[in-house]
C-alpha cells in the first residue's frame, strides 16, 4: 500500500470568483478548473482575481485544485 500522496504543483491564474473560497482558474496551456482555498489559508486575505498562484492538483482529477499560498509573503 502506498502512503505517499501524489500531487502535481502547477502555476495558474485566477479568472473569476465562484464564492469566498472557490475560484475559476486557468493553466498557461488554457485548461480551466476550479481552485479551492485551503482551510488553513481562509483566515488570511483572500486571493485576488488576475493574480498567479501555485496550485496543487491530483493527477487523477484535473477538474479541481487547491491554492497554495505562501504565508511569508
């Protein structure tokens, strides 16, 4: 049994807001998906539309991803 979590880190641009913690995002190759804000990052400032963020995605489901926000910025 595999204990490692398989994820892919990609750069994406936020296109629009769905709700407070979900966004439409687009990869540089044109692929669009829903990006969610991680629970730990919900207390901080909300991401801005048009900004580029790193997104963590599963190789098995490329329709959604999780925004990775660096707390040191």
